[in-house]
């Protein structure tokens, strides 16, 4: 077993030994899971990517105006192929004196795609990709006198519960100085049904996405989950802003993972994901609890999504 598989196994065992059972959403994204997530992003009911693109197209100039004539290191956490960011980076590069784009991602193959794209589309900037877990790679970025802007977009912060989100933002803040910025992409509270429909589509794509986690456990950890014997269930709480996803055991059953056994009651749940939605008081609170102050908030036309530009607060 590779070290990554050992970590996966330990996390899965620990999660299923808990009561209530949990599995971490960070394991959704194997090759098949990443493909299904692409399908999700194309669903009409999954409004998030469209709303974020609207922000990119309508607000990039306003955001870039903060950094006029500055030398900037733009560090993107979980950058992926970078396709959605080309427009923003182009606009930013027009107002800055110098721009380094530093995409961080787990996958070195996706970073190759990213680098090729940016070198092709914006040859005047420097692209310096770093592959690996960003808890490891972020501290490796060389100190410079440039202004840092850290990007964490796409509502990825939503997968953290409040304490974890604060811990994560604080960790990044430890690698920033006064005058640096964090640009955070968050999904906003809205009509509860709109959110429910985004996470529980009638075509069953999100169900396949959720069940794929069990399929991955079967393949990589020698499990014997019967995918027919579990259902997908998603719920949204309009006050807490938590959209939560579960797998539901449809019968009493025993599941093997390697030489471990897990008992499931009929209708027992495995919590697999939280996708947190925010309102402005919650964002104020999140920023101040993690050592930032909000400079400005940029929204799409329908006010579904937001990019929160936060400054490092004085220590
Ligand atoms: C990739 C974490 C932003 O929470 O909206 C989509 C993942 N889960 N549908 C989200 C997801 C179910 C997504 N993020």
C-alpha cells in the first residue's frame, strides 16, 4: 500500500468506527469522482460555477484596481486546470507591475495543463506551479517583497465545518504578512429549495457522486459495499446554512473492508459531506475569528455567490 492509501484506509476506518458514521468528502475525487463532479458542474440546478463565472466576468476589473502598480504573487489553492481563472489573471496582469501566478494542486498532471494554458494565454506573467498537499507546498513558497493574494475559490471552504475553516484560514494567514490578501469564494444562503435542488438532482448524478466513495473504498481498500444497498440523501438547514449529504443503509447489513467488519442498521446514516452556505454576518465572524478583516465583497448579479476579499488583520 502506498502512504496515501494507508492514510485513506485509516481515515475510512476511523470514520466508520464513529457513531454516527462519517466519511470525508475529500476522498470523492478519484478519477471517476472527478468526472462525475464535472457532470455536476454542467447540471442546470448546480448554480455555483455559473455564479462564480459571472463574478469573474463582472468584477475582475474592480478587484484588480486594488493592486494597481504592485508586484503580486497570486497563489491559488486547489487550482486545477485553471481554465476559469484565465480572464481574472489577464485583467489582474494589466494593472499590476509584475505578476507571478503560483497554482497549487495535489495533481501534478493537472498542473501541467494549467501551466501550458497560462503560458499560452498570458505569456507576460510567470507561472510557478507547486504539486502536493498545500499544507506542505504553501510554506515552500519563497519569501518575497511582493504582495500576496491567496485564492481559495469554488466554495471549497464550504466542505469545512466552522472550526476547521478557521483553522485553515489561520494556517494560511501564518504565511501572509500585513498588506497581503485572501480572496475566498463562498456560496451564499438563498432560497432553501434552490440549494436542495443543487445537491439532490432528479437525474441521480449527485447520488452517483456520493456512492462513488463506496466504490472507491471497494476498489482501493478491498471493501465489499453493495452499492444497491445504499441511497443518497441531501438536506439543507436554512438557519445554520449547512447543506449536508448522507448515504443511507437500505437494510441491516455487514460490510467488510480488508479484515475489518462494520455493522449497519436499516436506515443508518453515513455523513459524507457538508457544503456550508454563508450570510454576511457569518462571513464577518469567520474572517475576524481567523485573523482577517473583510475589505470588500463581490457578488454575481443574482447574489448567489460571493468572492470575499480579506486583509490580514494586524497581529
Ligand atoms: C467542490 C466542494 C464546492 O460542495 O458544492 C457538489 C462538491 N458536492 N455536489 C460543493 C459537491 C455535491 C462541491 N465543492
